[in-house]
C-alpha cells in the first residue's frame, strides 16, 4: 500500500513540475536556505553577503540525481508527501543552519519544519491572516512554525487562541513596509488626494465564501465613488494587479460592474510600492481588509476598514473610528466626513494602540535589520541523516 501511495505522490509531483528546468546535480552546501521562490526579491537582501540556496517549489527548477531520487522515495515510503520528502532530501544535502520563507501560511513549510529538526525554521508574515482566523480548530492545530516574524501582537494572540504550534513570536511589523520606508519615506509626501480606495477585487469569492460576498466588497467602491463625486473630492484607486496581465483585466472588468469604467484604477507597480505611495499621498484611505491598509495605519495614516459582509469574522481586529460594519451610504458618508475633518495627529492619538497591536514597529531597529540579525545569528550544526 505504501508503495502504491508513494508512486501516486510521485506522479502528482511530476505533473505539477512538468515544465520545470531540470538541474542534474545536487545543490551545494549553504548556511541559509530560502524555501519557495515567491517574493524572493524581498528575502535575498536578508542574507547579506552570505551564500544561500533557493529551493523552488513553484515548478520552475527541479534537482534530479540518483541520490535525490533514492532519498526522496525512502521518505515517501515512510508516509511523507512527495514534495515534503523532496524538500527534506535537499535540506539533508545542503545542510543549512536556517531555512526561512515569506509564505508563512504554507502547509509545506509547516510539514517540513515539523519533520526536519536539524536546522532553524523562520516564517516571515506577508499578509493579514484572515485565513488563520477562519480555520476550524482541527485545521489550525496543523500549523507548525518554529520561529514566526509576525506583524504584531495580534498574531500572537490569534495563533495561541487557535491552538497553533509556534515556538517563538517576533512581532516586528511588515518587511515590505520596511523596504518601502527605506526607499521612499526619507522626504515624506504631500497629500495629493482626499481619498484613496485600495482595490480588493473579490472575483469568484461568492463561490468561496457565500453569495453576496462580492457585492459587499463592491459596495465599498460604490460608496467611495459616490462620496467623492458628491463632495468634489480628489480620488485615487490603488489597483491590486500588475499592468498588462490577465489578472489586471479581470480586476478592471470586476470593478466596472460597480463603478463603471470611467474611474481610473491605477495599476500596481510592485517595485515602486504603488499602493503604499497612494495611501501616503491621501488624507483618508479606505478598503475592506487590505494588508496594505493595515500597513498604512501603522505608518500613521487615517484609514477606514469597511466590512459589509454581515460576518463579524471579517472585522478589523480592533474597534474604533477606523472600523465600520453598519451598511448604508449615509452612515458611510458621516464617518468619512469625520475622518477628513480630523488631523493626522488626532487620528494617531486615537488609533496608536490599535495600530501598534496589529502592526508593531520598532523605530530604532527596522523590520529588515531585525530579520538580518535573526538570520545571521545562527550556531553552525551539521544536519543529521534521516
């Protein structure tokens, strides 16, 4: 039975990686391994001048040697998933001291870190964890993170409440936000817009969540555009998708149902942190549950999280003037008017506790410097054979 199961895992793995570039040699030894090539541009600077190896699990590169095949199948026949077995085999060969990832909610990371106890494992949070909040207890208990660099104390409370296994929490804010501040915030911004709508196209979410979920998100856009036209406010819409992509076309089509096609949706340019800049250039920024909006709140911006789903589990974690659940344009209008009347300092005085809880920042040690120190401070230990 184990043999048949192992063969099934193998063929599923081959199919998933059918377009991968085959590397017919084993990887070198390295002190640092980056698991998953997603967001590699944010992870590689954390390694400094040290050598690192990226284990690509997205089907772009695949190491294939007799040794790797043999060691991988040995683990498969012990009952491990083929991809988990493959990654553990590479770790045995590379012998890293630390393996880290920016895909902090990946089952692969949970399983590999649980099954390979011979190096440190660090997960760096890259998005708001509504997915963890919504997990059933039995699924949440599958989470296994030896070291977790999370946004704030909120994740610490959330993961403990859910029964997840996390060895150490480092509530240090957002890595992307640190890169953005290093690159763009030395001189500050002028407020070019009154309102920024942070796009969160919910295409297909009626099937994932429930009927009406998409309309709850689209209603925010409708209210924002209506308010801006009525009060003659300067509006920008920060798109979620990169230009000239299929996802960008879907985003434009989806929003056109709610606000027409005459409202410009500014495309995201990833390396230019477009969304972050638009939030900082606006007096008030509005969204449903955007991570970028939480990061913007952490930078001291006036924000409004609107949850029109009728489900409290989608609320921003802390109540205040920055959170709105009641539907109806008039209620929305009154709230936005009040936010526009406030100064940044007045908003900051009210929201500083919530902002720090959700997005903790240390002004003396930035998130990227903290992570560089964490990754560098590792005692060398050779990986043992499994």
